[in-house]
C-alpha cells in the first residue's frame, strides 16, 4: 500500500485514506478482475478523482455486504423451493 493509501495513526494502526484502481488490484490479487475493479470505481468514485476515499470505500463495502446478503437469501429461497418440489 502506498503512503497515499494509508496513514499511520498509532503503534501498529493505519487509517485508510484513499485507494487507486492499481492499489485495489494489488490488494485483491486475483479475486477481482480488471472489469470488476472498473465497475466498483464507476459505481463508487463519487467525485470522479480516480480514487476511493474513506466515505466512498465505506459506501462500497456497505453495498457489497448488501449484495452478499441478497445472494444468500436467493440461494436459501432456491434450496427451499427445491425441497418443496
């Protein structure tokens, strides 16, 4: 992570400031494709500066958690329907 991405706030604690597409790719490894990173920035880089600041990153995390919950509900509903058939 670059100095622009984290700021030391304590003994071994860093506070997240902002992250670029290149940094997100490095952090995620192969878990996120380039297209997924592009979509994340398109959806959450509210000020269009090419970085996700703390507020934008928080919004992205909340949206991601909500999407995961919806996927789990769909999967659970699908299993229930299968059992009924």
